[in-house]
C-alpha cells in the first residue's frame, strides 16, 4: 500500500497549493487526496481546479464547491464567504463546473479509508469537540462497518480523534511530526487547510499517510503569502480575506 498525500480546503489559494504539491513530489508521493473546498475565499479558483485535475487527484466535494452548483447551499454563508463565492462563479468556466459536478460527496478508497468533507452524513457538519466526534464514530460503526479510519476536512484545523473498543473518544491536544495509529482503535483525521489555515500558523497544512505502517505525518510548508494577498486585493475581494492569511486565522 502506498503513501498518500492528503489535503483539504485549498479554497482558491494557488500559491499554497503549489507549495504543497512541490513538497509531496519531493517526497516521491504519487497518490493525492483532496477532501473538498477547492473554491472560495481566495483569488485563484480556476487555476486550482485545473492544477488539481491534471494531477489526477482523488477529490471529493466540499460545501463551497457545492454552492457553485446549488445556490441554496450558500444561504448560511457569512458575507465574506458569499462575496468570495460570487467571485469564484465569475472565474470558473463550464469545464471547471463539470469537474466539480463530477466529485462525490464521500469516497471509500481501497475498501479501508473513508473520505468526507464535513462528515459522512453532511458536507457542513463540524467535528470540533468530543461530542461531535463521538456521534460520528457511532455513525461509522452503524453504517460503515470495516472502516477504521475516516479522513475529513472543513474545520481548517489539523486534528486526530480516536475511539477505543469501549467507545471512549480521545483527541491529541497538540499535533506535530508523526503519529503511529493503533490498529485496535478507530480514527477521525483532519489534515488542516492548505489555503486558509485557522490554527494560528500561516503555513499550508496537509498530511502524509503511510498506509502500510498506518502512520500519520502532519505537515506544514511556507508559501508566498504576499502574492496570494495581492491577488485577493486586485480581485477586489474583502481585505480581511487577505489579512487573515498572514495571521493563520
């Protein structure tokens, strides 16, 4: 089984995506997964769709991607997200929208790993606390038997939740470096966000998963934030979308 580069929430940040792709290629990683939200917030949605597509990435649908095709999905967006969505709609061409339309909401790869954006039941579900994590573990146990590891995105925060055979749910308070997964436990794993990290670290976040040894390597790489910010301002998107990139919030 190969090593997999897993990323999420690129959100139209071409500079961050290019930095992550350079990093995974330098490690010799050929298999790539994206957990949704190619568009929104940043100024290069078209270029990100094209780049991810040409790398033949296993990709699934995010809530911002869905809103491109179904405007009702944007009804709960805040004003910043909504303005960025309108910009993305203006930038995308028919072939880009067809690509987004082709993406599944969930995917199981190699009959072992479940991929989703928010949760297996809903693109917009957040997994941020122990109660939310426990509910998703229960959902997996009832509907996805045989799946021990679920990779998800949406929160823009790197995270790892575990559930033991008794149903006790735990998380790691700080994530860094490599973590060996216990084969007696089930896991929910979030690679964080490539294009708009929100954990106080302005680098582009992703992870490398060694599927043979079941080891998660959390990664973060610097990118040209200034260039990404300039594009946001030139596109006349809200200034805060540029400022938050520097702060990683």
